[in-house]
C-alpha cells in the first residue's frame, strides 16, 4: 500500500495541523492503526538516514549531525501516541500489538546504528571537532553524544557482533514487554473483596476508594475492594485493624509477577540478566553494572555501592530504633503479636507510634489535601518559581474523560507546552506514577513543520483512588509534586536539538528536577494557602502543620531501608558475571539481604518479580540507585533557596530554571550542577534531610 493511501486511512499518519496545538486525534485512533503506522514510520526513518549516507557533500555538522537529529520525525510522532497508550490505556488488543512490535522496533533501532556508511560520516564530523571553531558548546555536545550513542549501540562492532547485539536487544525488548504485561495482569485481576465490618480502623477516604473500586468491578452492594494499586493497598496496610487481612493484602502486593504459573516473571528476569551479561561482555565490560555506569554520573558500580552503603549503615540504626519503638508501644498496650512485628505490621504500628509520640494522625490531614487543592498548590508553585500559567482546555479531546488538559503559558503569554494530567487508577493503566511526552521540545525542525511541532506535549500520570472528593495522603501529594518536577523538565526545556532536550539526560541526573520540586509541598506558606478542607475551605490548622513538621523524619529509617535494599540488590544482581542454570533470584535476594543485615520486619519496596524499573525497561537496570544519587543533589539544591531566606527567591529560581530545568543534556550534568551551586554537591544535606545526621 502506498504512503498516500495509508495516510488517507490512518489518523496516525495524517497531518494533525487542524487539531488544537497539533494534538493527536485520539478519538479517531484505534488499535489496528498502530502497526501500519509504525511500519511506515520506520521506513521513513530509514529513508531519512539513507539520504545522509547518499549525500555527495562533504560531511559537516549541518548535513550529518543536525540532519540526523531531525530524522525519524514521523516515527517519533506515531511512537509518542503508541508508547503513551501502552502505559495509560493498554487494552488486551494493544498488548497483542506490543508483543508483536517490540522486537521489530528494537531491530529497527539497531539497524539505524548500523546502517552502512552512516557512522562513517558521523565519525568524520567527530574527528574534526577541534577544527570546527564555529560550533556552539551545545553543538559540540550533540556531536559527542551522538558519537557515543553509536559506539554504545555497537557501531564499531564487526558484522557478526552487530547481528548478535541486535538479536540480544530484540530479545530484551520482547521480554520487557512480557514482564510489564504480566505485572499489569496481576494488578488488574487481583482483588481483596471485603465487607464493611472488615474495614475497621480504615478512614473514610479509604472506605470511599475501596467502595469505588468495588463499583468499578461490579461487586454487590455493601462490598469493598482493595486492589493492588498503591493508593489503596498502602493505606489499608497502614490503618486496617485486621492483622489477618493485612497479611493477605501484603502477600499479594509483594508477589505481583509470580501469582500465576503462566506469568512467571522470575524466569523472565533470569533470562534478561543472562542477556544483559552477554551484552556487557560484547562491549568489553565484565558485567552489566559496569556497562550501565560508564555513561552515568557515578561512572563505576563501586561509586554507587559506596553511596548506598554509607546511607544503609545509618538507616539500619534508625530502622532498628523505629522497630524498638513499635515493640515498646505494643508492650505498653498489652497487645500480643505472634511472631513479633512482621512486614504487614510495620506501617500499621508505625502509624500508631506516630500518633502516640507526635499526636499526629495523618488521616486528619487528608481532608486538607484534596487532589484539587494539591493541584492548585503545584500550579501556584510553578507560577511563583517559573512564571507558568495553566489554562484549562476541557474542549480538547483526549483518550479518557478523567484526563485534564491545559495550555501552559509563560509570563510573556508565550505558549510553552500542552499539559495532560492523568491522575486516576483504572483498568489497563500501568501502576505507579510517571511523566511522559507525546511530543518533545525542539528548535531543530524540518522544512514544512507546523508552528506547534517544537512545542512539547507533556503528560503526568498518577494512580490515585478516585472518589467523590479524591483525598491524598501526604505521600501521594509528594508524588504529584514529584511528577510535576519531571513535567517542568519537559515543559521548560529550551534546547535546539531533540537529542539533548527535555529528560534526555544521564539517568542519575533525571531525578533531580523531580525530587527538587517535592520540597515546596512541605513549605508552610504553600500548605497554609492551599491545604484547605475539601468541604469547608478552611485552611489547615497551624497545630496540625506543627505536628506534621515535628513528625517529618519519623519512619525515615524504614523508608530509606525499603528503598536502599532495592538499589543494593539491583546493583549486586547486575554485577554477577555468570548466571548459571541453577541461579535462583529469590535465593540471591534472601542471601544478599541477610548479608547486609536487612532489619527484621522490612521487605524490599519492589521485589524482583514486579521490579518494573529493572525488568520492564533497561533504563533503570543497574540504575535504581539514581533516586538516592539525585537526592544528594536535590537536598543541596533546595538549600540554595533556604539559605536566602526565601524559598521562592527569584535569582535562585532563575538559576534553577536555566541549569536544572531548561538545559537538558546541553552540558555535562556535574557541570550544570556546579553552574547552579558554584561547587560540587555536599552529601550532608541529604543525610540531614533524612534525619540520619544532625542538621548543619
């Protein structure tokens, strides 16, 4: 079928110029459109690259590097919708397309790096860098990054090694898709069906969320459902008085990915580990952790382990002290717990101790943290820091009626982005929270591109339990701020070239913009203005804010251990150099956690069978540590604001915008931090924030 025929029948291939801001025409796009559109996009991409190879002109920055950066615009356009729907509306029909297309798309990516003649031209420009005095620093960075992309993708390999590399990448693509779909299926199908009397201890907001979940699943009147959505299961573990039901819920939550023999994610993960090790050796590294760290700020696995163990040793002391406090509470109340504090007990008794020690009951805070008020708070923070305004556009069609759309303008009334806020859990939506883009910012446009083709379309995705008035925990509110930090990274991007724009940064820098944004939620001036009761609009009482502040570092040992255990296991798993047939991931998990002294009553936040960061993609494999690495950066960066006495200081905000949110990958991340802070990062700010050392 010709390109023109496909375009006339396929909305993914048509011009979107008639759409508001050239948005995707969601209502016209159906599952059967994706495969032919992706195939057409891949062919167009190869045609774009072939033109670079076939050009008789001497290789230059413009006709090789800049042209390469523009190549594949049709595939990017189609892939933006396809990739987002694969997370936000991943129906069974679309899952079938994913399984078929994942290895094909992977092989296409490999082919773009091994197209005969292309790397030769890129190499010639790279070799001339010292002589090309008219290039800007950003252009030099682009040449260096594209050259490195090619070498890390096997461009220097001989033909046999290139084929082996492509085969491994295709297998990994299929396995990551299968891993993710298995977790999604477990989360979709599991339900703990309860009666009102089973919900003793649960606050009204949890009752409402569980009731809505039951209605969505067509349960009987009077029934409640706890799903494996974090926004339901974590509050249930925190407040439910029924220890037996907490154990059932916790067991299900921690065995996602291994609930059914037909969805054995541990077997998939083991195969992926073997393939990644083959890939590392192919590139000349002893293990996959070395390969991954080579293109990160950390540089080596040893540097990562040093950071993790530094925090681990201090967090163990705090976590063990927290457990002792819970045991003392249980003793004082005369309660007897068979087997002592277990993993399904920790959140419950931690909340009891917090109420007793700090007189702080988080359920009393939730009425002041409605989704509407927290969204208003983050928009106001965005405006105060960066001058952004969010204008609701309910007239723009999107893929689900619960998604809110905004046009985002700066202080000069210039359109900077279109923002989609997809906040609620629902069937066929991946768990967790994430930021994504349908279109990334760029100034390197093709001739004939429209006025909006360089304007980003940014999406923030959460999984809150929907209610008549959706009330958030403080952790949920923090997540919303976190994802808006990623959103700002996309919306404020001000780069010339696509390869360097937005979140296309080194993995251990990408969490800095998101984690930095979290700090503003806990600022008294933000909470006093926007934390208002969902029924009365009364501001949150000062006494409640004081208690929140006093309890700020409470349970930080648990939180830090729960996370750091995952990061340690991730790095240790990917440092293994020989996964023999008897290698058992669960056994390895138990042995390593015992070796490092995992405190009793705590389980890894993400166990291997559902550890999507590791096995549903390759980006965070041997890289889950990046959240802690970035926490060193964000704690230090926020101190730049507090040191002025004004958390909205205009001078510091302008520097944060320039060097953290707008620069993308136009400079090395450690250099961007130095430009912002005037020095290298100081770990003490992070340790003090966690209550692991005394504040300066």
